[in-house]
C-alpha cells in the first residue's frame, strides 16, 4: 500500500521485482495524487496498480488479496520489502504446514539493518509450541512484514473495516486463531523496513482507539470495560491523543457492539497468557 510517497513506492517495487522469486506485485494506491501513478507509469508488466476511489486504509490489503491469483500473499508497505529467498522459504513452510495461516517475519530497520524491537517480543512469546506449525506461535505481527495463506485470510474477512488503520494486526491474528489457523513468528524469514524519519503523523490516537475497539469486538465484557476505563483516565489526565481516541471510540462503539463476536476460550486463554507475560 502507498499514499503520496512516490519515491518510496518506486524503491519498494524495484526491490520486489528484482527478487529471484519474481513475485507478481500489486500496488494499492490509497488515494494519492497523480505523482504516484506517474512514478509507476513505466513499471514492469508483473506490477499491477489498484487505485480505489478513496483512501481505504488497511482495507486496501483486502482489495489486493481478493485480486491476487497466488495461494500465498506477502505484504509490504511502501517503505518495506523482502530479502532474497524469503518468499520461496515462506511458500515452502506453507506447503509443509497446511494449518498455517500467517507467518510473521523478522524485520530489519534502516540501512544499518538494526533489529526491530518487536522481533524480541515475538521471539519470546510464551505461547506453547505447536507440533504442526513452524516457528513460535504468536498473536501479533507487523503488517508490513508478514505472509498469509490467501484462503485463510479471505475466510476470516481480512482486516476489519471498523479499525481502518492503526494496530489492525491484532484483530486479524485473533480471528485467524479463532478460525483454527496457526499464526507463527519465523525468524528465518527477513523483511527490510526503511521508515521515513518521524513516521506518519496522528498514529497515537488511532492505536489507542483501535486497541479499545478490538476489546469490544472480541474480548470479554469486563476486559472491554477495563480497557475503556484506562482510555478514559488517560483522556482525563491529558495524555497525548487520548481525548481524540476516546471520542472516536465512542462514535464507533455501536458498530463494534453490533459486530461483536467473542473469541473461543482457547484463544482468550492464549491472550491472557500473553498479557501475564507482559
């Protein structure tokens, strides 16, 4: 996915089309100005560009997966790409493990290839090993560094429309696990991430909002109430972004309640194990 970053998306497209696996590439242009399409005008034939009539947020990935013609789909953002051999290795792992729904990769950040701190979080997941899955079982991942089984992704509906963008990975991991699919961290898969200095503005309220909405969509009511109370307290004390997050949560809460689908006990138990570990 990309939005108003033509130089970044060109770098990513060049990196992906140069891979020995020669993957077909789908670019979702999330309502950029014309400079992005102009930058991609001379793209290789293996690159398809989808341009929705509005900014679709994370749902642009759903659109791309529906258009994909491969059994597995690797995600990148316009500032991330895959290393040589990673996609072939991922496909082999999916072939050998039919219950595997999503693989989270090790992410190296910037030109110095430093470890993303989230790698350590995933690598030390307290969830017990599962003999029919590779790597370490997890319930989280980075959207710009994961590979999914297309059928599993579509079966659970992909990214949830209510969240739009910001911390949307958690709910997808929950839904895959609830549907019986495995979610694993596999450090032998490597993705590169070169985020722009300063990142995107306005992410903090979205992350706060979507964390609480995820509770209302899937977690037990007492847990959802506690999460809402924490956000309310943060808003009352003037925490950055908390007041906006609380307002946007309240606006979306009726829709969240209408779509509420509590998780099965084994998934809720895994989440609680992760929460105790934190």
